[in-house]
């Protein structure tokens, strides 16, 4: 299996073997994306699944966590590795590979050998591309030498100076390792609305809706925490790990289960904050009869079409959304999910006719220009939800550009031929300088096809 087989299935063209890696995976830091949660990983998994007939290749990436972990700051720009792991696998005659954990930016140490991951070749001192045309697992893709030699382990051991820092790094890498290990056993991808509800419930129960208090204690931005609670921003991996430190739970539990807060947890955090308690407005008290009525109302809301947003329901019932989430977490989560699905389908129903109409436009528009019309910054959304239409639009635009370019070159070549023959008939040698003076755009004479055309004309005229 080669890149030239993979590229067409990813909507790429790989004409030359030595250029194909860059054409498919991009250059430099762009290549890290094939392990992540974005479009590059989605396209690559789709292409490899089509070629291998395997349906579980997405577990080799972080795609299953796309809804709850932001792709910003998620992956390293360069390769990282543990020399001891490489050497042990080699000595034991087992498969030498690159664990997904090594590509995550916040994983700084090896969970087995408790030493920092290495990012520079000990032989040539150069950093490694995540993938290149001559990549060999366990070898430097610059000098080609083996990276598993234990003699070079002292290069990076000084990076972690204290035992406390080492323990903190080990805790992070164990959290990440648990996340990667459990991915194939997930029944369904983790849901961001559920994570948002978990964070909101935590702040409501322990800090009594005080986002500023939690922000001061954790050091995280107040506005960012607010956007998490509203379900508008997916948290970055470093912030999630910081959040688990204050929740005292694992990253896996935070992303996949409901957080159950005990009295001891509340006591611990209150003592840890070490601030004078201020009287806060408590959640609106609901008696049993009122809760039963609201429960029936929320069940009826789920039957409405379209399902309204939780904010609209709260406004209708004259309660704050957080109060409803506190007393009816499962129903509120269902309302959020149903409303999000409705908005997603509604948006797609509006976008599809626009894309179909774009296929009839002339000259054909680029996919990026259509994205700008719709208010998107890049092609990710359209490629994810309208892959066939997006590829057809891109293909049509490329074909038009290619045909237009060919027509333009032919017109320029014909102009060069006419000028050269005219100069020859008037007794002047058609040199490049003389022909350039009469061209509509003299600068085109610097192009290879213009020079070739002039040489052919000169040869045909006997020069």
C-alpha cells in the first residue's frame, strides 16, 4: 500500500512519489494532525478503512474524543519517544511502534520507565517530523540512526528537577494512557453536552454557581469556564487535566461518567479555598409537588417539535437553567441533546441546497468561497457533513482552473509566436528582450513555457 493509493481517497493528488507525503499530509506542523480529532485524521481513517476493509482504525487516533477534547494544543509538533521502550522492544524481538500517547502534547514522561520523552536525535541533535517519506519506526528520519540506545538517556533527565514535578507528570501521563487504552471499549463517543452539564453541576453544588470563585482557585480564565458551562467551547486537554486535579477524579471519569460529589469533597474544597464564606443566593427550593409538575412539563417539552433550547424552557417556566439542571439533570441533558440535533439537522437542510446550486454556477466557485458565504473560516464543517458535495465542488473548481490555465498559456504562446514572426519579417532577431517589449504582459516571458515557445520559434526560423 502506497501514498499514491491513499491520496485519491483523501481528495488529494499525488503525482510524484517524492512529493506525495507533502501533498497528502502537508508540511511541518500540519503533519501532526493525522493523529488528532480533525479533518486530516477523519480523511486518513476513511481512506485506510476503504483500502483495508477495517472499521476500527479510528481507535488508532483521538477521533473518538473529538466532541470533548479541543484539537488546539492537543498534539506535538514533532516526534517524541522513550529510548528504553524502543530498546526493550528490539531486544525482546517484539513489534517496534509509536504509541499514540507519545503524540499528545501534555504527555512528557514515559509511564513505564518514568523518564522524560526525548524529542531530539542523540546522534544528529535534530527534531523529527511526525511522518516523512523515509520514516522508519525507531530510527531518526534525518540521519537514519537507531533511537533506542540507552547510553543517551542522560540528555533529558535534567528536565524534571523535583520529585513533586515527576509525580505530577506521571499522574498526567497515566490519565492520558487510561483514556487511550479504554477507547476501543466505548459504546458511544463521549458527548460534550454531558461534559458541560457535569462541569455546571460541579460548580453549582460545590461552589454554589460561583464561577469567579472557581476561577480564582484553579487559575483558569473565568470567561472560558463560563463558555464550558454554556456548551459553547470544547475544553483544551491541558485545562481538562487541571480540572481533574481540582475534582480529584480521573480524566476518563470526567469525560465519560457523571461526577458524584460527596460531602467530604465539598468540605475539602471549602477548606482548600481558605476564604471567608459570603452569603450566596441558594437554588430556588422546590417542594415535592412542584418537582412532580415540572418533571411532567419537561417530559412534554421533549415531545415538542422542534425541541426548544433549555434556556427557552427555563425562561418559559421562570427558572434559571442551572436550577433545572440541578433538579432534573437527565431530562435537561436530553433537552439539550435533542435541541442540538434539531439545530444541526436544520442547518444542514439549509446548507445542502446552497451546495447543490453551487454545482451549477459558472464559473465554478471554490469551496473556500462558499464557506465564506456561509460564514465559516475553513472547509472543515462542509467536508465533515457534506463530503461528497464538497469533493465534487472542489473537483469542478480544480478542473476549471486547470482548463483556464491551459487556455491562458495557449493564448500567451500564440502571442509570442506572432510577435517573433513579425520581428523576423522586419529584419530583427526575435530575442527574449525584444519579444518582451511587445507582449501585453512582459512578465510572462519569465515563465518556462514562454521561454520554450520562443526557443521553438527561433529554431523554426533558423536562429
